[in-house]
C-alpha cells in the first residue's frame, strides 16, 4: 500500500464542514498546470499513485494540503467533465464550451480520445488503465509529443493571473497567521520561564530564613 507523506504545517487544508475538499477555480487552475506537467508520467510505466503523490507535493509547495487520493479523484472528475464538453462540441466543431477549464485541458488532451475513465487508477502498473491505450490517437494521427509536453499558450487571460494572485495571497495570509502563532508560543515560553525563576527564588529565600 502506498503511503501519503506527511504534509508540513505551512500547507493549508481546504475542506468543507463535511471533510470534502473545497475546490476553488484558482485551485483547479493550479492543479491543471501540474497535471499538464505530469501527463507523460501518468501515461508511462510508473504507478500512477506515485505520480499523484508528486502532484500533491507540488500543491503543498504552493501552500495547499491535499492527499494523493483527492488529486486522483479530482483528475478523474475533470476528465469526465472534459469528455462531456468535448462530445457536446462534436467532431464538426459546434458551439464552444462554456466550461472555464475546457480550453486549457483541450490544449494538452485535445488530440486524444479518452475512454474508460470510470475505472480505478489506484495502483496502475500499466498505462492502459489510465490514459489510453485508453488514450487513442485521433484518426488523422496529428498528435505529437510536443503537443503534450510543450509549454502552455503564451497568451494568458487576465483572469488566470488574478486567480494565481488569489492563491499567492491566501498563502501569504496563512504564513502571517503561522508567524503570529509562533510569536505567541515564544511569549508564552518566556512567561513560563519567568514564573519558574520567580518561584525558584522565592523557595530559596524561604529556605535561607
């Protein structure tokens, strides 16, 4: 069984009252960026659970604490959503998708047909259980490795920048809170030490009387 590494105290756990992860648009954008970087690993011979752990570590470095199982579930859900939107558009290119993440996902998944995503991807030794050979080439064979691993488009929407700024702001606020708690702990320690010294002096005075 793969174990999830302990997350550091500086990472922020975003959950609802029921314990489920609260995904904001900013967090989804961050995860999609990491997903794009790891797409080849997810299609390779390594166990996907190991790749999910690395993705969870990247999220933790951005100040967000998530388990690898939560990463896996979110990727599966977004893949299903992407497939639905892709089918709505159809091969003839109908009305564009209204889903905010469609274009970004389509930039690195668009040349593949994604199937059988409902099955578990927990300890895959075979890439067939996640992305094709579950991921099949389009009929025209136009997909190349540069499409998958290349950098995202240079043109960025202003909303993307603001979402990343939101993540940075959240992380900064959390670090400030952590700093305040550390200062309080130091003050409490000093207060306890002072009280101990005073009590000790009082005992010594009484003993010398």
